C-alpha cells in the first residue's frame, strides 16, 4: 500500500507545508542497489584513548575502498598516523563523489607513504561525511565519556543524507570492572539519542565487540554502513568470537553455493527474503501453504529456486521438510523461519483456536523444525538459523496477546539456543520488524496504520527488503561472530523503545 503522506511531504508544496507546520518529514532513504559503493562519501573515524578497534576497522575499511578521515581536532594521545594498516594503501581508491560534499574539502590523496586515515581539513565549516565511527572501547570510567561529546558535537550537522553513525564498545558483561561496564553501558543512551536527533535518514547503532573478536566485525560494519540497513536504527548489536572457521567472502555474492530455506515465502517479507538471498547467490527452497501455491511458484521461478508446498502446522511437516532437503541437497545452510499469522482479539474476547493457531505457526513450528533438522545433522558447522520476531514481542500490543507471546517466544528461542548451537558452529539470530508495508499492515485500521508509519525516527514504514537485507547479513558466512542477536528493523520505532 502506498504511503500517500510521504509522497505529498516530498513534493514541492508538501515540503513547505510540512516545514511550516512542523509535521513529520519522511526522508527518502538510501537503499542498496547491486553495484552501489559501500558509502556515499568519506568516513570519519576516531577512538577514545586506548581503543582497540580503530586500527582493525581502519584497515578493513581502507581495504574496502572507503575514504577514511580523522577529526582535525584530536585527543591528546591521538595520532592518526598510528592507524596505518598493513594493507597496501595504493589500493585504497575512493569512489567518493566530491561534488556531494562541502566545497571546503580537499580531495584526499592516498599515497604509498601516507597514512590510510587522513586528517580532515581544520579550517572553515566541518566537511560533510557519509559516516561517523567512534571506537569507545578505551573508555573505562564514566569520567572519561567526554571524547564522545568532543567527536559528535562538531560533526552532528555535517553528515550527508542517509548518514551512518556507529559507536563501537565492549559488551558490559565482559568488562573487567564495574566502572568500565557502567561507562560502556552508557553508550546505549548516546547512540539511541543520536538516532532520534540527526534525522535525514541517518541511522545510529552501538556495536559491542567482545575482546578477541576484533577480526569478526567486517560483515556487520559493511551492513551498517551500506544502504542495506536503511530502516535499522537505534540498535545494540553484539559480536563475539566466530562460531565457525571464517572463509574469504565474495561480498557481492556471499551466499554462493549455499542452500537456504525460507518459510512463508509466497508473499510479503518472506518473498523479499527469498529474492535477496537468491541475489546473494543462494539456492532458495521457498516454502508456503498449498493454498498459496501459485504465488509461491511465481517467486520460486523468478529466483530459480524450489517451491515446497507444506503447511508447517501439519504433524508430519518437519519430517517431510527434512526428507526433501536431505534428498535434494543433503543439507541446509540457512533456515529462515518467516511464516507467521495474526488472529487479533483482546484476550477476554479471544477463543482458544486463535490462541493455539498463532502460537503454533509463529513459535512451536520453528522449534519442531529446528529439532528435526539438527537431530538429522542437516544443519552443520557454518549453519545459520534466523527467526522473525516482531516489535510486538518486545513492547506488547493491545489485541495481540497471542501474537506478542509467540514473538517474545522467538526471542527466547534465539537467546536460549545461541549458546547451545555455538558449540556446533551454528549461529541463531532474529529480526524484529516494526511497521513494514505488506498485506499484513495494509489490513490495519487507517488511523492505527498512520500511527505505525509515523511513530519512528524515519517517519515512514519500512519495506520488506529492509527486513530481507538484515536476514542476509545474519546469513552471511562472514557473520560467524553474530549470534544471539535480536535486531529490530523498525526505523527506531517508539514502540518498545
Ligand atoms: P504475510 O501474511 O504477507 O505472509 C506470511 C506468509 O506466511 C504467507 O505467505 C502465509 O501463507 C505463510 N504461512 C502462514 N501460515 C503458514 C503455515 N502454517 N505454513 C506455511 N506457511 C504459512 O506476512 P508478512 O507481513 O510478510 O510477515 C512475515 C513475517 O514477519 C511474519 O512472521 C510476521 O509476523 C512478521 N512481521 C511482520 C510485520 C509487518 O509489518 N508486516 C511486522 C512484524 C513482524
């Protein structure tokens, strides 16, 4: 369903009215297209004294062709030349379009003798950057949080549209002392507030990287910097030691050779997930109920995948699915539990059938299928399980006790299974979509639908592809360090914030 308010607000007369009346102003979001560069301009990178991530991050971004800058005003012990990677800097060709940034920027010359991180010009207006990354892992006490202000204050207004803010920290639960854990926990307030303040499609995330997992951050940084994370903001992501052997990845087709299963793939979010996984190189087994057979076949044909008609609630569904995967492929590398239903009523008016069916499709069927696939060793080391939860599972929702219970259960499933599966080299994560423009949300009453669209930092609903891109990041062979995460794809919705 089209968002007519957003179309109007972006039109000539609409813009003026929106500004005058202070109405929600939904920006156009940069979304990834094949062949796009990672970022649309320079990335400003800095660290608090003692940070352990600036150097590995500088090295990987330079290798990815990103133009890196260091702030002109640096902390006392900050020397940008220490951020030199062992990567050959002559390959650090920038695809940045200088016409997009302030006129005061000197084109960055990256030569064999220069550092990979170039100080930004110190005169005049701050230059405009595509992203701001701050390594806060060196902050071990609340009295040392000031470098965050010093970094973000001068650059708050100098981000390009759809800018990216990433703060890197240490998971509080892994900090050596309570004071360090306190300071690291404080980072959450900063990033969530920046997500609400910066506007113009800017996203802000906090990425907690476990000590020793410095080499496992690339897939996450690529996802968060790119247009793939257009509708993901205000999230806290944890990266640990990879659960499996990291293999070199072709970033354009990271899933080449992988067999993936997507449930509920005939339409909406599931169809988008199937398309994005296929774009990334995977063979997709697209599953849906027999009643959706025609739409399912169309999706499967489009992506050269396989259509599998199966009702997940049937008693023999897990074994039939396992037999199909075993016979055709001998394994499954990525399982995306997307199928879901709503049967809304307040609990006092809800009959038991509505309760049972929602719990069974949305939660128990995921458990049954996982159990059978794992018991038969069809998912092995390097495997990826992805659940689809909902912000209703975090915030609760009037009229959705059954649905919210099932979606909170998906979060429980991820959190309880992550440590169990880590021993087998398998990750498990979930996306929690907010308001996504699909048939499910098109059926909502008009006023509720409008509220859902506007009550987030992007002032608009997300698209199925936004959820799909997040699933693809979890599914990547390079995401072995990403497990036990619940990532909301909700434009930083106020619900459950
Ligand atoms: P949708 O209704 O458009 O698609 C769901 C698909 O699941 C359908 O094709 C349906 O046939 C299939 N399905 C249902 N029961 C099944 C069963 N027993 N066996 C096999 N397939 C079955 O929904 P959507 O909006 O694309 O949502 C996809 C997922 O995202 C769901 O889990 C939903 O709860 C979740 N979600 C959606 C939103 C949103 O805003 N649309 C928000 C939060 C969470």
